[in-house]
């Protein structure tokens, strides 16, 4: 995920600009299993596509959705921080 350039919102977190997918579903089979999962998940012609989509829903997998993420970030009650002091290198 890449953050937007420019001003930082009041909570100190930049909303995402680009990204892809979310965390892999539980028990997907490691990195090789995740690549297989993504291949089947996005290929509507694959014979296991419907089953994989159903399984992904059961795992609460969702595709990357910047609006959803921004809404979630806005709902978090962040403590006020002094970002200039956090980012300052001594």
C-alpha cells in the first residue's frame, strides 16, 4: 500500500492511494497457496472459481477497497501525537 503525498489528516495517518488485496485467507497454504488462490479467484473460467470465491467469503477475504480502508481509518480514535518529534532523528 502506498500513502498519499501531501498533508497528513488530523489523526496522523495518510489514507492509502493504491494497494492490492488484503491479507491472505487463513490456511491458504503459504505463499505458493496464496498465488494459486489468487489465480483461481480472479479467473472466472477456472473450474474451481466458484468454490474458491465461496471459500474466500467464508474466510472474510475482501479485495482491496480504498474507500472501505479510509472509512475504517477515520473511525479509529487515535491519540494525538507530535509527528515531527517521532520522525525527528537525533
